[in-house]
C-alpha cells in the first residue's frame, strides 16, 4: 500500500486532482468546511475510492462526519480498525 501524507488542505487538493485515488483518510482536526470540500472533490475525482473519517473519540462521528465519508473510526482505535472498517484484515506478518 502506498501512503501519501499531506500537511494542508491545499496539498490534499493537489494530490486528489492528480488522480491519486484509493482510500482518503481525513481527520477531525481539519475544519468542517475544508473536510466537506475535500471529500466532495475526492468523490468527484475518485468515485470508487473510499473515504474514512478519523474521529477524536468513539461515537464522535455523528458530530461532524463529512456527508461523503463511507465510514468513521476513532483515532484511539488504531490502524487495524481502519483496515477492518474498510473490509480488509490487517496483515499480521507486516514489519513496522
């Protein structure tokens, strides 16, 4: 799996517009307005892609999950739960 990490909504927009599709992880720390704009842009450029909204606390997803997001997971639940939420099992043989 190739991971592209960005530090700003502008960088995220650039990567999305370049057609880098797959799974889009967006964090609760991104403003609600930017999150809605980026998820809408991602859905337009990557209609088959999946959007994961990472919340601060379990159950927090109802607060401000972007409408285009497929699933929400708590940041405290760890990366394995992100994979499970996407219907994929974590590779237990992976080396970190």
